C-alpha cells in the first residue's frame, strides 16, 4: 500500500479544531500525517506528498515561502484551509498560486452548494449541506481555478472551494474550517480527504462493476441507488424468475442477465456482488463471493447464527474483497436526530433505552414470517432496531434476556410478540419489543438520560388519491414514517420543557455513497462487518434466552 505522506501545518486552536478530521484520516489507513505548529520551522519537504495548511494568521517568512513554492513547482500538493490563502498570499511567491481572497464571511450558518458534480472531490457529496462556520472567499486571480463549492451571501454566489495547478503541483482551497463542528461533519470529512488525495495526485480508479444477486422486493431500490451514485455501475443481474428478470431488464437494460451465482462469478466485469436473497441463503452465498476475491454487500441480517458470522469474518479477513451489510436505516432522519441529541450531551448520560415496532395486524405471508427462512421475528425488524441501539450505546453487552409469545397468528411460524432486554457493562439497559399483537403501540423511542429524555411518537398518515367513486384513502405503514421526536428536559415544579426536534433530511443513497468512497478512495467504511456481526450475536443470544433464560455474554 502506498501511503500519502502529509505535513499538517496548524497552530494551537486551529489544530484543536481539526482533530476530528485527523482522526478520520487515521481511520483510512491511507495517510501518514505529521504535525508542525510553526511554518517557519519547515526544512526539507522532499519526503512529503501534501502540505495541509491551517496556520495561525500572519504571513510566511520568506525562506518558508520559498520552500513551499519550490515544493509545489516540483509536483507537491497543498490543501489550504480557512484563512491560509489570505495569510500566505501576502508574499509575491505564493500569490499567483493561491490567488488570495476577495472577502471574509463572519461566523454564521452557511449553505454550501456543489458547483461541479463530476469532480473526484465533490461527486459523491449528495447535494448541498449546511455548516455553522466563518469562511474566506477564493479569488479568481492568479492561476486559473475551478470552483467546486460556493455559497450565496447577500444575493450573490461566492466561491468557497476550488482547485488550481501550481507548476507541476496541485492546490485545493477550502475556505471554511474555523469551527471544530465543521470537521465533525461526515460530508466535510470525506470532502477534505478526497481533496487531500487530489492534491497528492491520487485520482480515483475506474468505476466499480456491480452484480445484483436476487431481484426481489428491494431489488429496484438497489438498482436505483447504484445508478445514482458516481463510481458504481450495474453490470449484471442474477435471478431465476422470468417475471423478475423482465422487471430488471426494464429498469437496467444495459445489464447482463444470468440465472445463478456461478454464472455471475464468471463475469470479469463484476467487482462487487449485492446479495438480495432471503436470510437463510446469505452466509453460503457471501462466502462464495468472498472466496472469488470480490467485494460483497449482504442484505440485513448478515446471517442467522454466530457460527455463520464467524466464518464470514474469517473469509473476509483472508479475501481482498470488502464485506459489508446493507444497514441503510442508519441514515433515517429520526435516528440521525436522536443520535445527534445523544452525542451532543443534551440528555446527559443515557442509562435506559426502549424501542418498539409493531401493532395488531396479521403478519405478511412472505418469507419474513417463516422462521426457518427469516431466523424468526427478532431477525426481521431487530436487524434495524438492535443496530440502532448498539450505535447509540457504546460499550460491551454483558447480559441478554428475552420473552416470546405465540398466541394469535398460528398460520405463520414467527412469534407474535418478542421482547429482548440487554444490559451493558456501563450499567445502561436497553429493551426492544417487536409485536404483532399490540393493540396499543408503545412509543418508537423512550430514552432516559441524567439531564433529560427523548420520546419518539408514531405518526399516522394516509395517502389520498382520486377514484371513480370518490377518494380512496390508503394508510401509510407507521413503520415507514419517521417518528415525531421530542426532547424533554426538567423544568420548574416537576414539569418538563418539551422541544420537538426538527429532523434532518436523509442523505440520498448514503450507504452506497459511502461504499463507493471506500472502494475507490479507502474512505472509512460506515457499516463494518464486525458491527453487523455484533447484531447477530445479540439476536442469537436473545433467541437462546427466550428458550433457556437470561444469558451472560460478552458482545
């Protein structure tokens, strides 16, 4: 592996603000960064690929300026953050390289828009994003610049980020970065990492060829995501059903269609296989894909037992391919808002979590309700809810207990009601209930902390459409709607302040955008195989606990 060698020139407060991003860089395994607080101490840059500059305000000393200029002329890269272009363009040497700035934006909320969606740095940003930060506007003077990001300030479009050539070198200017919170944003972390790669002269390789194994109910969603994420190309679809094959051909006419996994793995143009088949087939198919050296995405759950999961993790460790799981609901708006509230400390130390899904309604007659295929009801919605809970609460699970009920729906093999309880090493406890015989729904979320609580209330909405006899009203399943999320904090006389949280927009195709970034640029993988395996370990322990009693575990 060729590592990018970076020298980070940053002062005290500037370096402190950058810490979240430097930790992100460390997680890529692609960057070896050294920090230097005083730019005047620069000596030999021959062993450096990129300078990352967020220095204290003030001009460079002539000797340091000359070394940086020569470094760029020879082919080095520069990632210039925040006020660098203002401070360093004071001298004549770097003015033509950086171009200076045309103005400064005070600390405020800024909406950042993408000007070029076809550049390696910006093509998977997924649209505009907002930051609370100050900014320096790039100048059109000096070497020709391509503006990648802009903002609207007092009715005028203003450049915030751009790329330039500098002799044989490359410069990426990013005019934001005073606020630490900016460096905490996943969109900015990935953007700056790709900017560093660009400055280092590391373009992304060609697109990743995708093969979809199983074009079932969610097949169209996978095809649409792959089509809309730059860097991914759907090249094959595998299914035995003539009707599903016909649907796949209509949605993806350019894709090769095959009827079994052997044929799919014979296609050299397929680099990544998405397994969208029933859960009881996941393990054996994923093993075969990993053994072929390809990357694999498995629909949730990863598998149906710890033994299967351990084999998959071992195969992934021995394979050049990446193993991940389609935990797409980590980006649901209500979960994003809840996770942000927990991370912010607004609830204090979280010590109790309850989550619920269900109602009183007959389960579907598809494989979801067949325990021999699905693994049981806990492996269905539990694949999402346990994943959420384990993302919210850090630390080790030390005990799992569970109860199950089979009382009403005897024509399906899944349990009617399943309740799981977890205790963490920290003392925090969590509970998840999935019930198809709950005439009164509990809240989706009930989270208690030492400074407040969060409450997720189900929404009930319907779709109306005209019909010959009037209007047809179709209820939307409550589980498909983001919940109404409230933050409650103690007030006077035992009352609570009740704040309804605004939900952020769900980033489009976030799972696949992250996966493409990982495969093409080694961006940290959002859904690791080990985190998905942890879900399986808890679900298996819960299934055993419902049969045998509480289980002491280390998960």
